[in-house]
């Protein structure tokens, strides 16, 4: 199928990691093989345009764009609404991925603290309790505590490691008493040299090779067997283990891995499904636990899941802080409204291990926090009270206060999202279709009320921003704009946010 661009038409969609490539315009020249999600983040087989058109497929696809023409497989559905970007999105969402509720409100109403950067693979009871205590001592509020990879006996055996966690029930009780909810990290893999592997193999719930042997996937932690989520017995096998943890007091789970790239086209599965479908089934599994988090998924727009951006570098570039707003905007327009802009400062732990040589960029950490404080979810991992100067840590506390101020509005809008499907984080082109703001991807509308324009470049104390037509309020001043670019200074720790009035 070949689709010609209409006059001044721009498209948005596909993989969330491609946020900085958006929008796709008449001058775009690219070719993407998306037959299986090639990224470590969310993918939707969807494109929506500023001319009210949408392209939808149930499966992955190959797309070619050149000379003002989009070429996609004939299996794609082209639909027209006669409106703009908002109408195209709402039509696609209502028809193809209506929203299914929302995750636990505390994932947004409270701050998330993850133990990954502080402890990496050395998760243990003593250090986790100490980390939770230091958070409170630093005057940061309690929130949702995610215990990351390394807490369990092995992959697939989801019991607390008896050596690292001698008293897990008591630890959870203490954390609850300190004001935290507790989540733990899980994945769809099974360590091959384990009793759980033999159990899963004998029950026939592992993905197999064409030769009939259990498939061993190579992923970032090594080599593991893989549960087949197209098999109801595999689903029940894992559910029994996770339910035992919730009975112990665990509130929910960080569901990691499940990336399409770690499956193969020739995998033999119970339901004869594709790698993308395995990834989708993994995402669907987590909806039964309101406290959840995912990073990788396929066609999971509208699901009641907290979906995090993939691990970002501790850098200012397109693999770091510069991508946070573009990627989160793309999350919103593809149905992943309950987003988290990675762990503040970046979730790639190797960057922090190299800090002694390279040096921590405190300014970057503060700016990332400013961006995150007005996003759906706000998550720390590297402890700011440990790595920042007193002056810069004070900026973090300012950002937390900003979030506290905006939180009633954020929660109200997220509850609306669960019903209407409209994203909290919106492109300016979504709200202002007549103003030729299609290429503005470093500012966002927070619902329909606030224009947020964080500083994200090193050494800058302010920024230029586009102020759409109308009346706006910011820091004691009312602005009447005809649709113009202005310059604003930014106080460290407080993102630039204009309130739409009238």
C-alpha cells in the first residue's frame, strides 16, 4: 500500500525509542524493518497524522518512506477521520486499543525508589533497609520501593535468597512500617542449571527449538530458558510463585525483559506465536498486579501498566536526557500513557560505576529530575543525597515540592486517561492543530492546562520556547501570546511551566 502525504502532513508512531526521529514528514527518507520490535522499549504498529489519518496493523511491519510517499504492507488499515492529530489518535485508540483501567495510583501519587544503581546485583536485606532509612533521613518522602535483580534464589525460582534475605517477611513488614510499598524484580526466564528449570522442562512450559529441546536465550545477564506465555500452564506456574510473594506482603512486581529481540522466529510454542506476541503476552500477564512496571512491550497501548523508558545514558545526548521528552511524547500518542522517564540520572548502571573516572554530572541529574517531576511517574535509583552536593540536592527537594503542588492535577488527569484514553503528556500539535507546531518535541502539554518546557542542555540557565496563542500565567505574570517564540530563565530545580488561562 502506498500513501501520499497531504499538504503539511506529519505522522507519529511505531517505536517509542524513535521519539527524536518524530515527526515523519514529507521530506523524510527512511526505511524501517519493524517486523519484530527491534528496540528495548515499547512498540505499537500505529501511525497517526496531523491530517486526521491513521495507519494500523495487528502485527509488526516493514515501512519505507521516500519522496512524500509511505509504503506499508497491504495488511495495514488506513483510516481517515477528517480531523487532526487528536482525532486520529482517539479514533485509533477507541477502535484498536481502548484503555483497560490504570495501574496502582501510588505509582504516580508517590515517588518510586529503585535499588538498582545503589546495589546492582548485590541486593540484600541489610542494605535495602539502610537505603530506605537514608531516604527518610534525607527529608525525601517514602514511596514505592522496587527491589531489583539479584534478590531471588535464581531466575525462575522466585523466592527470597535465604543467604541475602534471612528474614524477608520481617523486612517487608519494616518497610511497610516506614511508609513504603514494596515491589520486586522478575523476568520470564529460568536459569538452566536449577531445579526450577527441570520442573518447567518436565511440565512442558518452556519455549522449544525446532529440534524439540528447550530454547536457551542469550540476553544481557547470560543464557536462560524462557517461559512460553502462550501456554496457560506456564502462566499459572509463574502466577503461583508471584501470588506466594503477595501473600508474604510484596505489593507488586517490576516485570523486566520479555523483549521481542530475545525470542526467535523459529521458536516452537504452544500457541504458535511470534516473538512480538510473546512480548505482548508477557505484558498482558502483569495487568493482574496493579503495582507493576514494564520497559519492553509490543501492542500494549491502553494496558493498565506503568511503562518506563529504556535505560538512558548519563549524558546530554540523544541516548540520554535529550530523548526524555520526545520519547515520552511518543509514548502518549501510541497509547502508553502511564509512562516513566527512566530512573533520574539514567538507568544504565555501568555509567555510574565509571563515575570515579568520568565524574558525575550533577547538573544533568538535576535537569533530569526537573523533567521527571511533571511526568506521570517519578523514579530515583542513584541516591541523590549520596551523589550530589548539598546545593544540588536542595534542587532535588525543590523538584519534589513542584510535583507535590501539581500532583492533584496529575492524578485527576490520569484518572480521566483511564476512561478517555487521552494522554497526560501531549504534543503541542495535539492541542494546537492550527499553529504549525508539528516539529516541537522538546516541550509538552501536561493535560490541556499546562505548557511545560524544561531546560535540557548543559550550561543553560534558560531556554527559548514556543508559547501558543492565548493567555498564559507564569511566575506572577500574565502573557498574551499571538503564537510566538520567547526566552525564559529557569530556576534550578523548577521546570518552566505556563498555566493556560481563559
